[in-house]
C-alpha cells in the first residue's frame, strides 16, 4: 500500500472529497483506488476561519510500484508493514497458571493475551465487576457509605473505567503495542474511529461494557477472573515469590505473578514493603480540578459554530513556575463531570469523568503542580503515599466529608466562596464551599495561580473569577516505583511489576501496553499450559 502524509481537507468534507484528493496526490484516476485506510486524523485549528483535518492514509491501488516511481513527493512513501507480533514460546514449564494481581488496563490486557495464547491466567481483583462497582459508585455519590474495595479506584477495568476513557499516549511504539491495544478495544466494542483520531476516547459508559466483554473472553478461553479477591500477603522464599494469600485466608501457589495493582492500592504497597520487595519514591503531581463552560472552550479552540462538526473541544496547557515547578492540565474531560473518587475512609480525592457523548455543560480538567521526593516528609519508599494521604485528609476535613470547592477568584483572595457565578456546577457526589487555598501547601497554591494566569493568556476566560475549583486531585500517577530488570522482573524472582501502580505507565493506553509487554515476557519464558 501507499502511505500519504499531511493530506489536508476542510472539516466538512465528504468521503468522495477524500478519494478525489488522494487521486490528485497520486496522479491516478479514482477508479484505480481499491482501498483507503485512515491511519491518523488530526485537526489544524490555527486559523479559526479555515480549520482543516490533516490525514495520514494508506491507499491500495493498481500498479503501486509504478505509481511510486513517478512521484517525487516527500509526503508519499510505501506503507510500513510492521505489525504487532508475540515472541516464540519459551521452553520452561509452568506448574501453575500465571497469576495477575489487578484487573485494570495493565492486568486485563496482559490476561487477554495470555488467555489467547493458552496460558489460562488467573486474574485476582479486590473490587467487583464493572456493572456492580458502577452501582456502588453511584450509591456513594448519592450519600451511601463508601465501599473500600469496590469504588472509583478499585474494580473491573481499574480507575480508568471512571474517566473519559482517553486513549492518547506519548509512549514511543516501534513494535505496534499501541495499535494492538486499540485494535483489541475495537474488537470488544469501541468505535473504529479510535484507531485513527488524534485524541481518541471511549467514554466511561461504553468502557465498562468493553472490559466486561474482555473478561468473558478470558473465561471462555480457560482463564479465571476472581472478584472480591484481595491479595493480603506475599509468600517469599529464598528471594522467590512462591504463593499469595487472598483475603487473609486462601493460599494460592504460583511461579509467576504480574503485579498490576494500580496507583491507589496503598495497603498492598505496605505489605510489599513489609515483605522486602524493593520500592522507591517517585515524583508525581497534585492540584485541583477546574470547571469552565464547554461552549467557552469550544469557541476558544475552534471558533464559533465549528464544534457542531468537530465535537466538544479539549485543551492541553503547560507552564513552568518561577520556582521551577511544572504546572499543567491533566485528564481533560470535555462535557464531563467532577467526581468524588475516594477510596479510603476519612480521605477525599477527586477525578474527572465524561460519557461517550461528552454532552455535559462543562469542561473540566485537573490543573496540577509537580512534587518531588524533596517535598515529602520522610525517606521511606512510601513517603509519597503519606504525602497524598495528608492532602486527602485535609480535603475531607475542609469539605466535612463532601467535595470542597471554591471559585478561582476567591482562591486568589484566600477566602471561602459563598455562591456560584455564571457557571453551573457539574458534580458526581455532594460538595460544599470551602477555602482550597488554605488547604494546600503554599508552594502548590502559588504555582497554581501562576499557571492559571498564564493559561488565561492562552485560552480566553480560562482564569475567569467564577471558574469552579474542587480538590484534591492527588491520584495523577503512582507515588511509588517498583524496580524491575531488563526482563521486567523484580529483584524478587517470579514477580513482574506492571502498569501504572508499579510506576511504568500514565493512563489507560500506556498501562495496557505495559500489560502486553509483560505478557510477551511470560510467553518468551514459558510454554503454554494448553
């Protein structure tokens, strides 16, 4: 096939317009074009009165070699042929099926690959199935007691199930793991457009159905998925993991365990530290989530009227504070909601969530500030966890158990808000006015304001006084890294740290890609069980 880059068309173009443009670029009649596959679609919105789609396409045509010889266009080349491939099976024999601890993106995709290759994996998940945990989360938002093991953070699909389902990643991908992840998502129910749009998303309402379908496939192929099964201890003998304790009672013998516990399994981190599994502190970022009218963001990004074609607009903003801290937007949710994402008693964290339609009134994102081990109290590997917990305890206290909120103008003035401005709030969970500026460490609050004022120069109205802030956004990434060698194995033999909780991913796609990476290593070492 022939690849064409930088193919530009108006946003209201038709499929026929695309074919005509391709025939013009290749200098061939349209009837010679046999196949058009969109590889990538992005938006060029630099000129609001002339917004364009930019495509990369692969084209199948008659006599492709002859066409290529006649063209002297640097944007036209032969389409690459590299596809995702698993390694050849290893020769070692497994006495027990591989065990995967955690059913988030890393564990789920690892489990699916292993199940398809005949390894009959066992997935242990402390939470519940997606439909059950959704009901638990909604009940919590309506005022019922928090379930500590089945909530926004824990359960089938991991924390990403309650998000916008964003699939963009900055991870370099020479072996096509990213493409494989997207193909699997489409296979199990995602819209095929996620394969090529620049910032693909699924939506929390669709993602839950997808992960449930993947689980059913794992079971059909001979794997197991055990919900309400928390790993409460690790049995290590002579530097090798030999068994897991489940729910404080059951012993599960094993040879290989994938540690895909996510960034919020703090009690599991404590057990790992107690058992001597090497861990280290890691920098991350904390801050607040902000709401603006989605129409304001649409007009700023696309100009008036264009969002009817392009859909709700997103943004990405970054700033370097005078004190050297990075300030940036994170997990931006067009047309979404700010949700209570707590998972521990007496502590409160927030996150953002969008449904597939992204049809809520407000845009929201986290505006976060980098923190490093120098900011933590103590030198142990879990000092970052303690830092998060301290902020979340303050948020719970300032909100009296509800989400504490404040208007940006009052945040600047360091005073508690009393009423909303022109922005109607969009929350999942009870909320109350408070003083978030007082709640945060001064260096975070100061860097936050610096960043907000800079962002207001980039997106008109971003620093408006009635923008709604909510806190605390503390679960941006893991505060811990669990070191692994070039074969993805911990110093503790048989333990494979994986995904976001282990410090090797930063979102749904990169976590899933890391799950594939660990599945590849298990295939490379061991022969299938069946």
